[in-house]
């Protein structure tokens, strides 16, 4: 989920790997790799500013892009880097700046302003070029564990429409008209079965069943607009238990999905007004500073009656562009609401 922050932020980019076990940051001095579960610094290289650093699971393979502050680190050049040997394995050059990179064991995705390239990772042969609407934020989502390795890209400049592309079959799978306002954030569940979206209004989060593009579930985040920074589903491969959201308000929003997705037909807008599926943790993230969320673990205790809600205990990682990493524990109990505690916090720039 790498994304550039403002020029004043000490961290230029941040991203979790595909299973949320590690994360990478890029700064004006170089880039660093951390183990998210222990907070241990695993690798660092101080050679200049980086705007994109993407990992391939917990391997030594990185995809990195310079921020353009040094002549040797062009934002138009993608370098594939090995942290074990310290060697650059391959470089790919483009005519315009690279805005986002996604990858898994089969595919490498390169997002430019109006084009997205799909590569075979093993051979680096280009497989397809997708012409897109202007995408200055490099918005995209990639489901590396799905059968189709689904890729989501904005499909409209004026509305929150999403193109879902199958990167294995190399074809457009569907288009989902998710919001009336332009898209601000998008994320897949681990299997690619579900996709979450938010518009630049940030008041309603929608969860879509990808195989049936017309079906969606609505969740109200709040009444007033807010910039949605990050969306992340729980780690379940089958049915995601929760969807966690961070925004410019500094609150973390947790939506309980299990009963919503299994017991109901797709929700209309009125269902978004219900609060039973929505829980808010205030001041868990810094207000107005871009943050990135990853759900590390969800533990459930069964409901008292068939079909009733479960108690949930979630371990959530929050990484912000101010240079701090937090792990918080969130407890959701039916009838008792939500409580949370800060498990650990570290300054990544010390």
C-alpha cells in the first residue's frame, strides 16, 4: 500500500508485505525493512530518497523507485533489488514517473499516470498494457492470493468506478460503480473475493462481492467528510471477519463483517446507518498524518446463539508517515462495545 506523503513528512512511502509480517519505509536518506511482529530492523540502505519500496512476502526481493532527489534515483526507473547480496537484479525504465508498484510470486504491476503494465515476474516479459483514466495518486489494489490475481484500478475521473482486471487470464473481469464521488481508497480481501472502496467524501465504506459486481454492502464511517488513508480486511482466507479503516480524523474504524456478509442480502443505504457493525477507536492514529493499517490477527469467541455476533480480539498494526509504528489490541464484545490498548510503539527513525 505504498503511497507518497507530503514533502514535509520524514517518511516518503510505507508499505506492508503481502502477509503483513513485515513492512518497508522510504525516507530521504534511504529505505528500511522491519519485522512487524517484533519491531526489529532487518535491513537498511542509505543511498538517497525513495518514493516506493515494495517487498515480495518475506523474501530478499524488493521493488524500489527513487524519489528523484538524486540524479541516480529517477522516479521513472524501477530497480529490482536483492537485500541478501546488495545487488540490483534488473532495472526497468519508463517515460513517466512510476506512481505505484504491486507484486506477487507470478506478477509485477507498474502503475503510471495513464497506463498500467503487467509483467511476468520470473522472466520480466511484459504481458499486457492497460490504458487507464488519469490516476495521479497511483490508486490500485492487488489480490496476490486470488486465482485471478485481481488488480483494481480507477475507471473514471469523476465517479468512484473501479476496473477489476484478471492478471492471470489478462482480461477485464468486471467494472464496479462503487461511489458517486471519485475513488480515494481500495483494498481486496486476502482471497480477492471481497473488495472495499471509499470515495473522497469518506463517509460511507462499501464492501463488494467481486464475483457479483452489482452486489455491495454499505457501512457508514461518519457524517462529516474525512480523507480515507487505508483499508485492510482481516487475514481470513475465506470470509473476512473485520474491515479496519484509518482516516484523517485520527480514529480507527472497525467494521464487523461476518454476520453482515452471511445473513443479509446486499445492504441498501439505510443499512449503513446501523451502528451494530461499526466500532470506533478514537485517537489511535495521529490526526491529519497519513497512516497505513494492517490487521495482523483476529481471534474469535463464538456467539451465545446460532447466528449471533462473535466476540473479536484483533491485533492491528498502524504505521504513519510521521515515523511511528504502533500495535494496538482491539476487543469487540456484543452488547459491551469496543475497548482497546496500546501494546507497543516505536519511532522508526531513531
